[in-house]
C-alpha cells in the first residue's frame, strides 16, 4: 500500500467489540489512526499508532483514560475466526412494562462491592447472611444479600452462564439465604464484560434472566459498564434496559430490577417504564464526606421525584467502612432517609461496630426512609452553612433535617415555614431520642445534622 493511503480496518476488543479505525493514514511502516473514545468529553477520539517491523506489529493507543501497548503478529484464518467479535442481535423496540407492586418502599439490604469488590465467594456471602441475622439488621428491615461483580464464570456450549469456581452452586446459595429469611441479589451488565472484567449478558439477556430465576434470585443489578460502548444514546440505553426488564418479567419470578447507568438520559423519567424499581443517579460513591455530600446534596436531588415502586438510588451506604466520622455518617444516613433512598449497606457485616449498628437500625430514621407515602424530601431553605430539608410523611407529620455543611459548629432551629407553614406542636429530636420545645435552637457539629419529626397539631 502506497504512502498516504487510507486503509480501512478495526481493532477487536473483548470489552467493546469491533472498534473501527478513523482518519487512518499510512506512511512507510507506520499506520496512524483514531478511534472513538468514551467518558472523556474533552477527547472524543484517541490516537493510535501501529508500527510494522520483522513480521510483527507494535500497537500503541488508548480507550477512555487507559493507555495500551501491545505487540502482535499476523494471525491464521482459524485464529482470526476464534477472535472475531459476534454482535448481539438488534435490541427490541422500546415498550412499557406494567407496574408489579414490588418495592413499595425503598429496598433495604447489603451489597458486596464497597467492601469486597470482586474478591467474593460462596462462604463470604453465607457469612454476610448469618451476620445480617445475628446483628439484628434483618429484623430492622434489611432483607437483600446482593452479590455484586465477580461471581461469573464462562458459558457452556449452549451459552448458559456458569458461576465461577468460587460459587459452586448458586441455587444452593440462594436456598441458604432464603432459609435465613433473606433474599438474594445478583449482578450483570448489558455489555460483553462487567466493570471488573467478568462475563456480561451481551447477546444472552433472556438466557441469563432465566438462569437467575431458576437459581432463586430476587434482585438483579444491571450495570452499564462495557455496554456503554454499544448503547451510547438515550434510545439504545432505554431499549437495552427494557430488554432485561422484559426478560425478568417473562420468567414469572418476582425480581427487583436495579438500573445502574449512572443517571444518564434522565433515567428517573423512564426507569419505571422499562421495569425498573430503582435506578442509580450518579457514579460510584466512595467512603469520604466530599463524595457522599456531593451525591446526596447536589446530584441525587436533580432527578424527578420518585415514589412507591420506583426509587432514585444515590448508591450504597458507606456506614461501617471507617472513612468518615460518626457525625458525617449520621448525615449520610439522614440524607438518604430524607430522600427515600434505597438503603443498601456496603461494609463487612461481621464487623459492624456498635456505633454503626445504632445508625443503621434507628427505627425512627428507618421509618422516615420507609414511609409508605414515598415522598422524596428536599431542600426548603439555607442559612449560612445550614441547609434545612423537609419530607412530608404519610400520617401528616413532617421530618425536618438541619444539615451543617460547614467545617465549624453552627446553630439553627426549625421554623413553622420549614414544616409547611403549620404551627409546631411537638418536636421529636430523633437522633437524641427526646422531645424538645418547638423553639429549641440546636447546636449542629461540623458536617453534622439534627433530624426532627414534627407532629400534626392536635385539633
């Protein structure tokens, strides 16, 4: 091929399938080309260079923020055939799935990811189920034991996905969890690979849904991951989540469906339509006040209010993992409860400290989160570093939270306007478990909170 020619071709990857070359140009033994990039608006393409010498090729380039270097040789026809990427069938047209009366209040449970990442196995999941019961967390309302990324093995000749060696019998594991009065959750992706690089559901959506139902799974988290390459606009994202939603419905088993596509394309406006019961509104939480507060105070409130059967999900609880102070964790728990968020713990349940257990099992706080009206509370006013939030409750009372977002202690009180203009008859300070006068001025520690329940005045 002459210098300056524009050869066509593609890179084939296990994560993103076939990636066409763009703007290719060959000069001597060097081929330069671009590829589409993702998750990096400042760099919509990435540059690649292939250098040919001695029958080998040295390839350098990148996808997203990753820089890649590989050396290869020409493949045989058989090798090319084995490595060829097989696109999934076309997505179904977007439909609307009927409500199913599941998740009438925000789901409560535990997930493996925040503490264990992909380093999980059958014994760990059983131990978490045991600890959920022995700690009293189950009796407080936490029900789901969710296996996140890292359980997947390979597909058999019929394409059925098998668990890896760390999970020898998924059905038996589900029976064990169910025997504890709990429910089992599992994780997959619409892409070829999950976030940790395991087998996704790409091209096998209906097949995987049937497997999950046969094992006795009660909750499925569907994480976009490598699927974001294939499903990059609103239409394709909605249709890929509809595909799994319809597949889960078709199994006939009641399964909570958790959408995890990081809040893209105004997911709260269509999540219910595709069968979702909860949907992530942000990227991953981390165990620090800055990230938690950004998600809770800024990002999650931007989404259309949710309600029974359909919840905005600001990601898992970090309480118990040790990266924040007790006051910051109290803010974390309060902020999630005020927004009717799912309460999915992410720490090692076997090592739940007394302080963490008190936060996680406070019955009055859980009652606010689980209130049957399902109102998503929100900001009503600011006073310096203090934010005042209100959440209307089913019995006519009101939850009012006074958050101190500053680095110094602050003082504040609840005003009648904060409670919707009503007169304040009785105020319960929930975290201190005491009745206080209506005009009480509270001292709020840095990054701390005071949570009040204001009763309807007697007639």
